[in-house]
C-alpha cells in the first residue's frame, strides 16, 4: 500500500520507526524486536538506513520481512550519504522487486569521516537531488521526505529552510515526516508557515519517547530540539530512576500524540528505537482513541 492512500483515509493512526542492526551479531535480536513491533499491527513501519549507509544491506531485508510476514506496509529509507547514482538505481530496483511501494529519501546522518570530506564531489549533495532521481526512475513510488518544525541544523533561518522544503515538494516528494519535537506548538506554527508558502503535502509528525535521561543529550545533538520547561522538569525529577523515567517519557509522548489528534492531526509516527515494550505501552494508552 502506498502511504498516501493511508493518509487520505483521515482515520487516526500510529506508525513506528525501527532501525537495522549495527553489527552482524546483533541481527537476530534486532529482527526479533522489530517483529514484536510489527505484531502490534501499526498503520505502517519505516526502516532506517544507518549512518553513512553502513547497515543498508539489512534495511531491505527487514522491510520485506515486515511486509510479507505481518502484512504491515513498509517505508524503506534511502540516503544520499555514500551513495552513487549507480547504487541508488540498484537499491530502487531491489525495493520495487520486493514489492515495497514507499521510499523515505534523506541526505542521511554524517559520520565524522564523511563530514570531513569534500561534499562537492558527492553525486548527491542534498535529499532533493535524490528525490528527483527516484521520481524519474520509479514514477509510481510513494516518496517521503524529512522536515524540521524548528529549523534544519544547517539552515541559516527558517525562511530558507522552507524554500528548500518547497524544492523537495516540487522534485516529486509525496509526503513529509518531521524530525522529533517536544512542544506541539512548534509543529502548529510550522504547519501554518509551510501552508502559507504553498506546500500542501501531508505532514506526519514524528514523536520520540524519551525513556532515559541520556537520550535528551542525543536528541539535542541530532536535531537541536527545543526542550520545554515542562519536559526539563520531568527529566530533572525522574531521570535518576530508569523505570520512573521510562514511564514518565511514555506518558509525555502519549500526551503529545493525544494533543495532536485533538487538533486535527490524523497520522503520527513514533521513533520507537526498536523497543517493543515502549511501542506497546503507547498503543495501550491510546487504545480507545485509536479504536
């Protein structure tokens, strides 16, 4: 199923993101965790590509397994980082051969080694270039792109960020998924601005349940996310206790999702970090709401 078909239904839904193992030895444990999440029957699941494309060989295997064994629609990530046009062409062929109709086109996270290279030599410098090629090579594929409710860490200002987002839409993007955020008002303000700019694509909010205090620093490092005082107080109070912090983080994420649903958002994507228990608890918290 193409995800745009799901978004058109306007029914409340929840999806989850998982990631492939970083090493061969971790494959079975990751596969088991992913299958537990798939067994919860989310609306769809996305499978990341790994920093620098290092674990890309597992992305398709996991996405295909989810789709075939559990009937859950999948979104396979594909990144510009360390990709050539030849490798992208081959990846698209493999994805389509596996019957997967959705691709998330991203620049990808930079490893320290890649960050030090001359990017002008890369065949793909921006996600927009990748989106344009995917659309040309696979006109029937549903293409997702990333967006930042606050601002892309490398953008000088939000106005320029939104101009680049419009380029993604014009290149052939089908929908957008946001980077994590912890204050829903940031999303509502962002949606107003991009609609004013003429970007009409479906926007799927991405929610990250923070279940341990160390994740806060990583979230800020990756996306520069604004941490509201309410959330800081939560970490301050419960961060010392793994179990208390986990419960508080799940409740906070659930509260965000409920507020999004109450304000007209129909589809929310959860960065579940390969944690079946977190995914299950959030779904249980929303059982009557999701129906």
